[in-house]
C-alpha cells in the first residue's frame, strides 16, 4: 500500500510541476486512508519527492500548498535540513523561520527550480522516446 501511495504522490507532483501548478494539501491528504498517521503521510511525501529529484538539489514537496499558497512546515523543515546555507541566507541565522515574507521567497525560488527541473526531465524523456 505505502509504495502505491508514494507513486500516486510522485505522479501528482510531477503533473503539477509539468503544468507549473500547485497541489493543495487537501488533494495530498485525500490519497490516504483517514486514519493514516501524519508522520506516515510525511514519510510517503519525502519518498515521493526524492523519487522525482534529489532533495539537496530540488524538492517537489514545495508544490504542496496551504490556503495561503505556501508549502507547510514539512517543506521548510526539509529545506533547512537539506540546504541549510540557502535557508540561512534568506531566513537569517537566529531567525525561528516564521516570517511569511521570507518563506514566500524560499518557496518561490524553489518552485521555479522544480518547474525548470520538470521541463528538463520532460525534454530528456521526449528526446529519448521521440515523443
């Protein structure tokens, strides 16, 4: 079951990236049984995002969006863990990471990276397959 959900998440994120769209968390959570613990959901998200691109380079999880358009804390925790220097450059060393404006800067830059990555992957696939 878990690998099936990981594949579904990866497909949804890949399609969103190819269309330069965001994926509401509501859609993400709808892929799981209602009783599925949040930690398992986030673990599945991490596996799906990693299957699409190495998180130290690009994190497709940034495409998930809350009502305010930002990704959730899960993204910022991964971003800080995987790319600390970039995180500190925007948020500052002593900042607790709650600035909405700074979070928007990080999310916008990462979304641009993901969209560019998805375009490169699509072009590579097209070149390999001929369509």
